[in-house]
């Protein structure tokens, strides 16, 4: 809007004040447009907050609606020094008595120790050292004049299924080296043998002895003996891996496999929190407070009312055909308050989760004959927040209206500037005319006074 720089110079007429008061009346139209646009912006922001809450609800519902979550198991062991455990969804609940009679060991061979690793030659000529593991053999090329260090490096580079290392110690005050060969696999599957058809390593191989035989792990589970080539035993208890650490021969360690109620409970509580946050946000934006006499920006909005109604009816539905006397969320300790939010009785929920006969999963996960609360809420939330969803349609409409108001305000401002310019011109002309009349009046008064 243009500003008045000067007026009333000749006559003392307060042109600036007059124009300002007239324009305050003219600007009422602009004020009305600004108020209307501010209201639409507030509604747009409110829908943004609602969309954010619904997106979080969709994420929490999706996490809970995954069937595998209700098939997760937790494995615990009475003595963690003996073993650690991990369980998959294929595990079966129960208590197992486990005795670890032996750990899986890798075969180890060692040479004599009368060598200097870097100077004593162990290969009289070029040749081949053959490493045989099971039915597979790998040839290690050995150069003429190789030292113990050279042989170690050749074995480690060949990928023959054994690793070589040198340990140096003092014998009669002199440093002497010993070559250790260890299978890279534990158990009988990693048992190896050495041969040297060329005979270039005859002296060295003649001094190599077996210092540790390959051994499979042996565990006894509920009286049944199980062997494994690895200390990660996967063939003893269905869906459970026993990671053996030490033996407990002559005694047993209880292993308990149970449904992971804690993990499931956490996901249910996350879902309830996200649902309550969404209901609270919806009510905040659309409810009139009779105490403060103020209301949210979306008071009376049909879209918000429909979302609240649909969400509440979804969590309140009853399912038939679920086992264990489960039909509603209330049956597992989840109840609805007057304001539409949910609350969780953790004791009742834990009891339900730990009772195999109660089909808690059927309440939340979509099945052959039921939708499942979490599955249904996920689908609803997705429909609301998708790029072509209900909220997108409302926000697109608001954005379009706000843009149209911007155009209307621009056009109105042009008209207001023209009106102000006209007022300024008219009152400036009036000011000049009054000033001229005052000058003429003064002149005539002076002339009459001389008569």
C-alpha cells in the first residue's frame, strides 16, 4: 500500500489523517481475506499433524500385524557359562535337560622344535605338500630351499583348509621354532592328513605329530545323544541353536523355550500408544472446549469425524471363531475409555500371551476368516495418508483455496492502491484550493481595510 509523504502544506488540512481513515475502511475487505486465509492455513497445518499421527499408527500397526511376531520364541539357559542360545519361529516350547559331554575340536599337528624359522631350510628341493580333508585334496607348492617361515606362508596362501603358525621358544637358551598346523573346521569333517610324494619335506614331516585329534561336539538332550561337527549345534532341538562354551559332564543344564511374550507385548503397547496419539490429535483439532470457549481448527469437520468413528469401531469389533475365549481386545486386557483412547492391563495381557490356547494373534493379524485389528488399522491408516487418500484430497483442496485467496488479495491490493492514490489526489487538490481561497480572502480583507 502506498504511503502519504506530505499533505496539508498550504491550508493546514490534515490530508494524511483523512486518507488514512478512509483507507482503514477500504482495507476491511483485505482484512477479511487475510483472516479467511489464516483460517485455511491453520486447517492445513491441523491436517498435517493428523497425517503425521496416522503415519506413525500405520507403522506400529504394520509391525504388530506381522504373523511371525506371534511365532517368536525366547530361549533361556540355567547356566550361561555352559552355552548360549538362540531360537527361531520354528521352535517348540518346552524345557530340555542338556548335558555337554564334549566340545567340537579342530585337529592340530605340530612339528619338532629344533628349527630356526627364518634360516633353517626344510625343503631340499622344489615339491608339493598335499593336504587331504575328507575326499578333497589341495596341493601346496613348496620352493626349493624353503624355510619354515616360507612353508607357513605357502600353506596359508593355498587355502588348503588348514592354517599354519610358528611358535618360537628357547631350548637350552637358544630360540627354536615349532610349526603348528590347525584345521580351519572343527569336528571330524575337518580331519586332515599330509603327504609329500616328492620327499622334499621328508625330515620335517617325519617330525610332525598329531597334538590334538579332531572331535565332534557331543550333547545329550533329554537322554538322547546328539553329535555335531560345530559347537553351534542346530540339530539337537528344533528351531534352537546351542552355542557350546564348555562341558558339564555328569550333570544337566535346563534349557527353556517359551513364547517371547515380552517382545509381543512391546509391539502391542507401541500400537496402543500410536492409536492413542492419533485419537488425541484428532480430538485436539476438532473438539470444542466448553470451558475455554475455544475449538480446534477442524471443529465440525466431517472428514475428522468419520476417521474417529471408523477407528473406534475397528478396535471395538468382535471376532468369532478365535480359540481360548478370545473375541475382543478387552479379552486380552485392552479396553476403551470414554474419550476413545485405549488402556492396557499388562497383567491380563501377559497372561493371555502365555496361554497357548488363547488365540491372541487372531485378534491382531489377518487370518482366513478374520481381518485382525492391527491389519485393519494398518489398511485404514494407509488409505488416509496415501498420496491419493482422504487427507491428501482435503489438503489439496485447502492449498488450492489458499492460492486463489493469494490471487484475490493481489488483485484487491491493486484496487486499494488505486483508491488511495485517488484519495490523495482529491484531498491534495482540495488542500491547494482551500489554500488559494485563504490567500484571496486575506488580500480582499486588506484592500477593504484601506477604503
